[in-house]
C-alpha cells in the first residue's frame, strides 16, 4: 500500500513539474514578465531565470515521472518549492499585485485578484508530495526500483 501512495505522490509531483514547465516554455515572453513582476532580481538575472526555469521544471518532471534518483530529485523539488514560497510571500508582504505565474501567465493583476494564500497552500501540498518521496522513494514502476531489483543501486 505504501508503494501505491508513493506512486501517486510521484505521478502527482511529475504532473506539477511537467505542466508548470511546459506552460512556461511555450510562452517565454510571459515567463519573463512573471519573473520580473516579483521585483527582486536585476534584469539580466530575470532573463536567465525566465530562460532556464521552464526547462529545469521539465527536467525535474521527467526524472520524477521515470523514478530516476527519486530521493534526490524530490529534495531538489522541495528546495525549489521553498524558493517559490519565499517569492510569493515577499510579494504578498510587499503588497505587490501579481499573479504568481506558477502555471504560465503571471505579472500584474488588479487589486483583489491576487491569490497568495491559495498559492502558498498549493505549494505546501506539493512539498508534502516531495517530502513523502524523500522519506520513502520506493514506488511502483520506477527506474530506481528496477535498478534495486537487479542488485544495482542509484
């Protein structure tokens, strides 16, 4: 039963990263707008983050989906999600009126259109998925499990 729970967590986390990354990758200009809206990075850094972030998320999603290096990838996922939580929290604390751009879009929004609490709770849920995989990375149909079954370790 625990392997099934882990598999659901793995597939859920993979879906998060793949969806987020693909939506950002298909609209790089909007991704730039979303990263810039947080108003914490200099323009050159915004450009680098906006260019790399979608592909990094897609890579995380593919690794989680395949179950390769699951414990390590889940730990990296937690770190990235904590960075996202810090970004949303500072935007909220500073009174910025932005959409997080977590799943595409992003940038300035009208007063009353922010969803900071929901975004933070959602990211906390994603951290729970990743934390499960850090603590118990064994899941069904993962490549890590296949290596384990053949006597090799990752």
